[in-house]
């Protein structure tokens, strides 16, 4: 599909959502201002694990403005535990701790007062008598028999331990002349949006309706809230027209909403909980993967990787919702962009006494890409080959698509070699190496980092059925409805919240493209959950593909209907009628035409001119299933995980300050291919934001704990987010390999940049350290750690 | 206590607890919700407003401390209903945002920068916004917006025949 084919798609258009944001007129959950709303503050456990012996509310209830104090026993009696992904009934998760609190910061009670400040005052006066219990923090220790059990009734700390073997791993290992082992650790980090999580809940007893405004990005949210509160889902009305102040995966909010929903019903007035930053970081949906990889590969003299064994050990924290599934999604691109013939993958998830983990951008793919890309560099180093050359020898070639990897997923399309060639045409590799070597000759610690990574996109969450055989879901969809009213104006609907992805612009652009009308003329609305069609929500880098696909097909249906009405009214066969920019003419006599206004009049007011049997009006709906989806995993654990695969190639040159350990990026180039870019401004923003986030995860960000189980990153002075100083200027070099599976050739880009930047940074830093004979494979590669390691190495060398 | 605040050119007499932050006063008492709470400990900058033209964090100032100063919020730099200032317009032009949560604060910081430095270098812009954390964009399109705003505002003050 050539660019000239498009009228509005792929052009450099503005993003319609931006107008309200620059004026401060976004409507975030904290801006929802219902009369009589009361405010929640939380009482949290100060211990890593403790039995709750008693909760004395008397002093707090006497504080000014206090209405109610809710504890875990009351809430548990009235609700059922929250939905979990794995089949682990003895690891129940509830909004408030019941009898035992399992991490420092876990919610123990909720205070409701006239203002947030009064609720916080009273929370300090709730006296909880705790009996501290033994605890375990480290994932490997959690596996040991002697370790304390986080959930006694579960019988072990292991939630998931599943091994997959795809292909002849033992044979490939036996035949390969070389093997190599590598351990890589991804530290506990997350997306940390600038808006914390918030929810407002209001119960109407005369309509049996729980109204919810929430800062969420969560599939099947009303279903989960309804189930926990024992309400029919048709009594939970989630308002989708709330702007979400960033999420990138984490804003799940089920426990917050169950808590506030219960309180609103119990107390008879609206209740809101807007987390402060401390509540957010300790006990909100704030933490992401903390993963230990043991990788072993078998390769030949030319650096061709024949087989790989990978164990991923995930520390999910004290409870599990959807988070262990983050071990499953990477199965769909477990070999990255490489032709590795056979793979053994062991996915292990354990509970510990840390904050519960939630979904994070990439859903486990970012950490996995670091393990794969560090491995590629180590193979090259072991053979004395160049790391770029080794990658090129292993890459899937353009003519080999669709390419099915050992775990059963077919990659749709790609041209990895051309993307790399375009980057190197901009920044010649040999010159970059010379620059690095010249810096080294001046005594600097200089390194080049490469990462060649995939972004699976489209979000058919087949990992659910793969990791939990009780789940048989193979349907993943999104929807769009278009209505042309009696005056001829166009209104489309989408059916989920957004957190900055520009979905209204997406819908308008796609419909404008199909109907050949200015996208600005397409109004885009978000009905509430009870008047919505199905949506899988913006997870898994899926909306360009899925919402774009739904809008495209709904608009095609509308175009066909308009053309049919015109053909009938003109008295010509359908295939002689030509639709163009909103009117329809006779191919054989172009002066015979029906305008948009004519067609609207016929459809809305002139039934006598409609084709017989046609529905009046101009309303069309499309529910779009994931392309190349709809199948369950096979018995041997093979599955089509996601339909589309974007590619990114990172090339970084950096130097490390030998005294401070501070890396400074001198050059950052990114080759990026996500197929057709429906809105290039949005794609670039997502990609740059992803790189910034990836640099943060690689160097700075960690929810670190001390030995007592206390979270020691409790503010933005401890959990360090990249500022404008830390993010370098990046040149992005685009390439476009359309997906054959999608309506416009588009693929996903919601996770772009983030899926490769940590790997590129880790490789660059290890390249810089290599002359000192040291290596660091624990992310974040903290400045303090690097500084100490470099000093030690210099001391040993007698410098 | 009763305090007087001068906000966006208007005078407001308000009753509040002495411990009320300027951010809470603007949001809860004056319903100026364009200022956003991010960290409430002075790091993220999402609550930035202008105090006598200087970009400050409204979460770190008690409302009574702002008495006697001219406070400007994002609502105060928006020229009129549905109209954008030149700086707001360039943020739309470059798409210098995604979720919009840090955006009003970024724009006010840009206003403060450009009021004192009509020809900022890239480093000047980076330094100016380094106290405003954006988690969506990686800053590139924000830096470009502010550079473009500076260029357009310089052009607007030049006689027509000297504009490029």
C-alpha cells in the first residue's frame, strides 16, 4: 500500500485531544466533583508481614469530619475476592487485608471523612495492634523449603511453574559446538504515571446503579467490580469519558473501586479515593515485573544460535491478579527477530512479601528482550565476532515471512535487514566504532549498544489459556459504531478509556479516510460501559489495529449502504454507482448523482425511496476480532500470540564517567518499523516516550527494599524518573513494512522504544566496561553500582 | 482562616484551613482544575503555576503564603473560550503531550521561560523544563514546541517586512 493511496492516514495531522489538554480542560478523575462526596484515606501496615490482632477505631471516629472506618473483616464479609488470572484459589486478594497483612504498605483500613486532609488526620489515629511475622523478599529464597509461606493455605510460594519445550532442544544442544550461560536480572520498576490512581463511586439505590469514574486501563473492569461486589454487571456503570493521566499498563484499580463501591453503597453518598504518591508507590497498582533470567544457548562457530533454554523467575509480590501472565506473553516472540530453531522455556512465578505487581508496558516483553539481547552480545564476544554481524547472521529475512517461530506464533511481516541498513546509512557503524575507540584511547569508558527487538501488537491474550487451562477465551475484540444523523453530521463511538494514546484522533482519521471526508467532521464519543459495545481496552499495543480495524469496517459498511441507496434511487445497478467524497454518481453518466444531503434525506425521511427491505437511518456497527486469532493453544503449548510484530533497532554510543559511574549518551539512533503510521506525530511521541521510560528502567528506576522488607523508594526523590536532562536527542529512522493482516497495514507502537532501550543501554554499558574485564547484568545499572565497580577494577589493576 | 488570593486578574476572599496548599486552594476552592497533583512533594512539577510571573510548585506553598502575589494558572493564559495562546497552539502543532496531565504545567513553565528569554537555546529549554516530569513523551516534542513558540513569538513582534 503506497503512501499516495491515503488521503488522511499517515499525514502529519494534529491530534484532536490536545486542544482540551493545553487549556487545562482535560477531565481527570480528580476533577469529577459530585455533591456530598466524601474522601478516603488509607491505614497501611508498617511491617513486611504481620497478623492484625485488633483495630481500635475509637479515637479516630471522634476526629472532626470522620464518617466511617472500614476494616478488612467487614469488607471481606460483604464481597468476594478479586479475580485472579491463574487458578490459585488459596491466594485470595482483597482490597483490605484480612487477618494477615503481607507487605509493608498493604491497606488495613479505610477512613472516610469530609475532606482528604481530615481523613488523613484520622488515619493516623487508628490504632492497629500487629504481631510481626516472618517474611521473605527474594524470589530465589521464596523457592526454598525453609522459607516462610506468604500464603499458608497455598502450601508453597510458587504460583506457577510450567516448562515448555518447542523443538528438539536436547538434540540441538548436543550437536552444537558451543554453549554459553548467562544470568540477567530485571529490577522491580514500573511505568509510574504522573497522575496517581483515583476513583469516584456513587450508588443510586432507586436505580440499583453503581456509577464509577476511574483512572483506569483495565480489561473487563465492570465485570470484575460487579463480581467482587456481588452486583449484576448491568448495575455497574463505568464512565469512559474520563481522561486518564498516563497508565502504560498499571492503572488497574479493581481493589480501589471495590473498596469505594462498597463504601458508597454502605454510606449512601459518593466516595472518592485519590491516592497520594506514598499510597500509590507502596500499595497502589504501582509495581511492575521483577524478573531473574537464566539463559543458556547453543551456537555454532559462525555465531548462529541453534537453541535456547530460558528460565524466567518472577517475583509477583504478595498477591497476584493478572501479573503472572506477564511470563506468558513473551512466548509469542520468545526468539525475538532471530531464527532460533528450538526453545525450552520455564516460567516460574512466586509470591513474596513485597507490593503486588501489576501489568506494565510490554507485559513482560521488555525484560525478556534484555535477556535475549544480552545473550546475543555475549555469543558475539565469546566467538570474537562483531555483535552486529552476529545479529545479522541470525535475523529472519524479509522473504521468509510469514515466519512461524518454535512456540507456534507466526510473525506477520518484516524487513529487519533494511531497517538496520537505513540506520547504518545515517550513522555508519565503522565510523561509530572508530569514535568509540578514539574515546577509549583518551582514557574514557566508551561503549556501543545494539538492540534488535520486536513489539508484539494486537493483543489476543492467548497467554491466559496457555498458563491457566481453566480459561478457554479465544475471543478478543474491539468495536465501533457510526451514526449519521438526520442533519447529516457524523458521530462515531469508541468504548473504553484512553490514557494519552489519541484514540479519538485514530477513529476520526480512519473513518475520514474511508468516507473521504475531513476527519474533523467526525465527532467521536465514549458511551458509558452499559451503552458500549465490547472493547478489549488499550492493552497489548492493540488499538491502532483493533479500534482502527473496527472503525474501518463500520465505515465500509456505511459507505456500502450509502452507495446502495443511491444506486436504487438513480435506478442503476450497484456496481455502476461510484462513491466519492460523500456523494454517489453513475459511472456511465457522472452528471447523475446523489449528494450526501440527498442520501441522508432518503435514509431518514423518504422511506418510499429506500431499497425494499432496508433498515432506515444510517447507523452501522462493527465488532472486530483480532486478525489471525480465534484459536486455543495446542496440547504441546503452541499458540498464535498476537497478530502483528513491529521491529526496532537501537544503536547507542555512550561514555561512563569513571569517577561517578554516570553514563552519558552521545548518540542515539532508532530504526523503527510499525507498518503504516496512521498518525506519525502520535507514533513518534509514543516511541520517544518509550525510549525515555526504557532509559529510566535501565539506569535509575527501582522499587528497592531494605532487609526489613521496607520499601525504600517511597518518593520521587528515591524512585528516579528521567527528566529532560536524562533523555538524549534521538534520531528516529522510519521504515514501513505493512502488515498483511490489518486494514491499513498498521501494526502497534504503544510499547515502541521501551521494548529495546533497556537492552541497548545494558549492551552499551557492558561494552564500555569490557576493557576493565567487568560486566553487570542487573538492571537498573545504577550509577552508584557502576562507580563502585569501576573503582574496584581500577584498584585491582593498580591504577 | 480568611485569605485573599489574586488569581488570573481576579480577587478572591476565601475561607480555608491555614494548612491548605495553594494547589488545593486553586483546585478545591476556586475550581481551577488545570493545576494537577502529581507527587505533592515538589518533584514532578505537575502543579506548576506562575507566582508574579515565576514558575513555582503550588503543592509546596501554603495558600496564605501566596497572599499579595499575582497568581496565574493555565486558565489565565488561555485567551478565551475555545481560543489558544501561541504557546498552547504550538504544543498542539508538535503534539508536545500525550495524556495531558503534565501539560498545563509545561505550558506555564514555557511562558515563564519565554517571558525572560525570547531566544532560548535547546539547553535553555531543557534546563527550564527539567523540573517538570513528563512520563509520556520523552520530551522531544515538548522541546520542539517551545522552540517553535519562541520563533513564532519573535516573528510576531517584528515588522511584517522583516519576517521570514
